[in-house]
């Protein structure tokens, strides 16, 4: 028998990593295996991985920018012109004559009282009436002097006295009237001058009307001769008139008249003042004529041929005016554009791509969550570690600080700080840093209590006696030996706290106290819910952001529950 037979299965090596090695899993591997057996934890991890890839990698792939505003051309009924009846008088004076402002004011008073004359600046004028809203201003020209001789009225004049003049003048003087007229239409004005009367006749020097003359853009002002003869023709119903050596035809309509010369439409006479709605628009005479006629007929719309195409205008009646709209291709912001191949999630109230804003908003929301947890953990570990290790007065002092922070009404304080930042006009980027700092400063007491409680238990164990025996410094004992034993609990509470911080950030941003436009966060993207109409009719604007918040918080909670069970399996019992 071979003496080596009994030893053929014995190891020739004394190393622990050979085939005889006792396989023992490390604590970390045990936690990992327990975690991987938890289906909800795996689901949460998958959700968080997707959210991180979506938020931090999606912005690098998508071709749009976070603040990019999208526009498109769209037919839009745009305000084009406005029309209104006007009571203002318009004066057209003959060449060489000017009617001062005080004379204009005196004319308005006289015309309102239906007086036949007025005086201003030492000058007297007669008022002639062509029509209801058409007047002439006449300069007084001496005609004769009237005197009473042996009970009879006599006239002294360089002009021939017409038949019936003396009898008409005598009747006017006895009746206390200053103005009288003859059967031929001539008007005279008798002004008392002691025992005699000075009689004047009128020579028209101006035309006053409430009606509006519109002429082609760039045309010179209308002459007195044109306005006077056009008014006479309009009021008398004549179809033509001559002025300034040219012939014109008149086409009367319900509101006024269109006046043509041999080259085409020369002027439009109307009771309406029609002006462009926005400066820069040029209204043609054809447009004004058609608009005035349509308004006079109470029409809701009218059409014109412009550049060979039929253009429709709509009329919207408002108190004391009419707004005329024209449908035009307008370069508009794509507000609340529905999901499409170009914008998968549509656009928001500012014309920005919602999918892009979700990606960049995820960056901010997740970053705020992790930074705030980091701040809370650092402050909580330091203060909780010192309170748990030293105990006594230090513990009492630090725990009272914790109680103080727990008693602070954080949301009213956040509102005050948000209003202060609004007043100071803090830039949106800086608000994010302030928000993270504020949330971190007010969120550490829970972690401090957890660390204190764990260290109070751990400091009495044998390994801490060994650290004291070896003469290690206090800070080394706390942060190199005690705190590492608390890390599993810290990981669990930090993971579960992340979801709460994201919800807090979303709430503050929704209230306008957190991340501000133009930066995006999931919270301020849900702000559209403030408008009931948007909430009911544009679900694609706010529902995706709300779902992302919901799913992300669930993911953190699933992972937190899985880590808690993995670190302490007895918690399942």
C-alpha cells in the first residue's frame, strides 16, 4: 500500500485561499445579497437609475435648450384698425386766413347754441350752415349803412341795393335780429352804430365739419376749394363738382361719400374716424370706404381684393367704437402646443419644450435633494456624535438646540425668506443655492438624534474601552470608530429623506418660493395647476412633472426600505 495514499487529498499549501478555504461572505456582500432579494428595492433602484440617466444624460442628447422658446406662424385674427364716431370739429380755412384757437372755441359755443355769428379777438364772423354737421365761417364785408329818415329806412351803399332788401332789414331791426336774408339766399348782418346801422355781408373763408376726410397716405392737405365744393355737392346730392381746376364725381353711401377723380379714388368722406390699431400699419382709402359702409350697415364682416386675393375683415362692436380685425399669419409663441412628433410632451405656457424642461428640472430637483442630505448629514453627525459621546451637560445643551430647531415653523419662515429674496431681486441661480442651504440648516435635527442614540449605545462596548486604553484622541474615537458603526442607519435614513426633500422643494417651487423661472424644476413645472382651466384642459403640461415627482419619491422609499431590511433582517419580523 502506498504510504501517500492517505494524504492524496490533503492540501500541500497552508494558504487560506486554496481549495480548503472556508468561504465566508463579507458583511457588505451579505447586505448586497439581501438587498438584491428584495423585489421592491430592485424596482426602486431601477427607477432611480432611469431618473438619473434621464435627467443628467437626457439634456446632452435632446437638441433643445432648457430656456429655448418655440414659435410658429399661425393664422390669427389680429386687431387691424379701430373706428369711432367723433364730435370734434375740423377746420379748413381758405388760403391766407387763419382761425385762432380762441375763435375756434367761440365758434363751438355759437354752433352749439345755433347762433348765426360769433366774435373773438376783436373780430366778428358769421356762421353759415350747409348741412347738419357742415358750417361755413364767413368774414364780414361792409355792404351799406342804414338810417331812418322821416320814418323811413334808407340805405347808403356803393353797391346796388337788391329788391326787398330794405323791407327785410326793417323787419329784422324791429324784431331785434342782427342777421337777415333775402329770397336769393344772400345773408346780411346789421350792427347798431349809434343812430345808424352798419350792414355787412358774409364772404366764406372756412369750412367746419364733424365729418372726416380721408385721403391717400402722403397726399398734401385738402384745399379749401375742394372741401367747400365737396361739401356742397354731398349735401345737395350732386354727383359731381369742380375744384382746383379739376372735375370730381361723388358716390354717396349710407355713411358719407366716396370722391373720385380721373385717376381713381381721391378721398373718402365719413362720419367715422378710422385709425390704424398699431403704428406702422397703412390703411388704404378703399379699406376705409369699405369699413365705413359696413359699419353703417351693421355688418359683421366685409371683404376687399388686395394684391389679387380676397381678404376678409371682421368687425367687433364695442361701446362707442368698432374694432376691425384681419386674419394674418402671425409669428406666435407655441403656447400649450399639444404633444407632437417635434415636441413629444408638448410645450408649456412660455412656449418651451416640456420634455426638455423635465430633464433639466430633474437635474435641479435631484441635485437639491443630494446636497441638502449632505448638509443635514454633516451637521447631524458632528452634533449628534459629540452629544452621544460626551453626554452630560454637552448632551443636554445640544439636545436643547435640536428641540429649538424642531420648534421653528419652517414654512412661514420659508415664505418670509422667499419674499425677502423677491424684494432683493436675487437671481434664479442664486436662489437654488440659498434654497439648498436653508433646507439643509433646518433639516439636520432628525439625523443628530439618530446618531446620538446609536453612539450612546456603542460607546459602552468593549472596542471603545480598547480605544481608550490605546490613548486615541477623542475626535478619532468618535469619527473613526463610533460614526462608521452608524453608517448603515445613516444610509437608510438619508435615502428615505431624499424623497421628502424632493417633495419639499417641489412644494416651495409650486408656491413660488423655490426655483424660479426661467430655470426648471419639477415643482415649478406643476405651477400651472394654479389655473383651473389649464388643469382641466392641458393635462400634458403638469401631469408628467407630477408623475416624475411621485415615481422618484417612490423609488427612494423602495430603496430605503430595502436597505433597512438588508442591514437589519430582524426588522422584517
